[in-house]
């Protein structure tokens, strides 16, 4: 084999591997984006729940009343209260 044939073989091998590496990177990126979106949704739900609980507390509802109405453990309500008020 001469140098040109070897160079062509190496280019073919590297080209195939580079394509695989690129595809792998793309899949990992898409998975990361999907995970980020899901985490954002979860954080939004938690923040929304906390905002509602804070509104209830500011309107005069007791932590016990809120716990009973929304079926959330009292200790979690109190934790939110202590964190924000």
C-alpha cells in the first residue's frame, strides 16, 4: 500500500468515527435538554405551590388549616412559612 491509499483508509476510518462521536454528542445534548426542561417544570410546580401557601398564610389561614385543605404535611407548610415569612 502506498501513502495515498493509507491516507484514504485513515480518512475513511476517522470520518466514520467522527460521525459516531458527533451523533453521540447530539444524543447526549438532547437528553440533557429534556432533563433540564423536566427539572424546570418540577421547580415551577414547587414554586407555584409555595406561592399559594404563602398567599394563604398572608390571608390569615393557619398552617394547620392549610395542611388540612391541601393535604400537605404540616411540617412542610411550616418549613415554607419559616423560609418565606
